[in-house]
């Protein structure tokens, strides 16, 4: 996966642009794209959920609603 353009890249509210975190497992890739703050010691991260994860969560919500 290539790093997005700076205009599309998310940013930390305090420190600016974030760094793309490389997925190392299928599970991480399934969840989506993670970004981490570049500033040392800042633990701000952001997950942009994948379409597959969004679909799975929607199916779970529908199943819960149907069983209620």
C-alpha cells in the first residue's frame, strides 16, 4: 500500500501530519489503515476502517437488531 498524498493524509491535532503504519498481518489489513503521530512520545493513532470491516460491523448490527 502506498502512502497517500499529504493533502489526503490525516493529522494529529497537536503535531500535524501522521505516518502510515504498515500492516504486517492479514488481521491488521482487514481492519483498515492505521496512522500514527510522528511526534516522539505522542500516542495519537487513527484507524480508517476498511470496507470489509464496515460491512462486517453492519451485518453484526443487523443480526443484533433482528434478535431483539
